[in-house]
């Protein structure tokens, strides 16, 4: 995951994004951005993280982490190789905006799932399945690539619409529920602990 948000994490005035509070071991790109992609991965794969090794780079001005590389070992003998940076050139709020670059690849014995693109351009990517024989098919081809809804017009992103529907006792789509959110937060916490200890750190299980 590459984000054009260097301006956010190198500005000392953005304390909530850059400075740890309470018992936090650090703050920056992992908490602020990688939480999104980890939630997606856990939601789609159902994998349970067990231990993490992570190395981080930090901004010289604010001390916030701005890039990382992590290995996440999961319960079913699967591994996640996670990398991300906020150093993608450009700005998310320029005109025209520079989008986040996302590439997710899931490989298994029964094929592969690939989801990639630029989140400001729905024509830049798609969700596809590759079969063991090498053939591939695109899922929901007409939808294109959608990762993060940042459109300021209208009634808000899908998460807000789902919340409002729930409050009104209407049917709604459950995206990241509380347990998936907990799994994501626990993984990020282990990433920060590992970046300090330089060892594999256990993910707290519930």
C-alpha cells in the first residue's frame, strides 16, 4: 500500500496522527493507514494472525512511522507479507488528487485472488481469480476498482450509510465488525512491539 500522505506525517501540528498517547508504543502510517488494508485482508481471507515481525522507518521531524515491512504468521500455516509507505510522491488533496496504490495478492493451493489499482481511478484495477490451470476471471467486472470512498459530495461513505441503516432498523451490510477490528488492532500493536524488540511478537488472542 502506497499513500501520498507524507505531508500529514511530517507535520508536527498533526499530533493525533504522529504522536503516541496513553500506552501506545508509536503512531503514524501503520495505525493511520495500514489498519484499512489489514481489515480488508482479514475480512476476505478469515485468517487469524499469531505472531509478527516488523521493521519500520520513521520521519526525522515528527518521529512518526512512515513505512514498514512485516511478516505476519497465521494460525493455518499461512504467511502475510505486508509492506506500506506514506512516501508515494504527490498529495491526496491536490487538484487532481494523487490516489493510493493498492496491490493485494492471495495465493493458495486452489488458485490466487488479486485485487489492485489506484483508489482515485475505478478503471485502474479489478478483483480477479486465477485458477490452477492459469485461467482467470474478473469478479463484478462492471464495478472496477474501489478501495476507499473519499468523495465529499452525497450522503457519505458506505460505512456511514450502513450505520444509519442499522440505527433505523433497516437491512445493512456488515463490513468490519468488532472482532475483525480487534484482530486488526492486535496485529498493529504487535507490529509496533516488534519494531522495537526486533523480534517476533505474539498477537494477543481472545
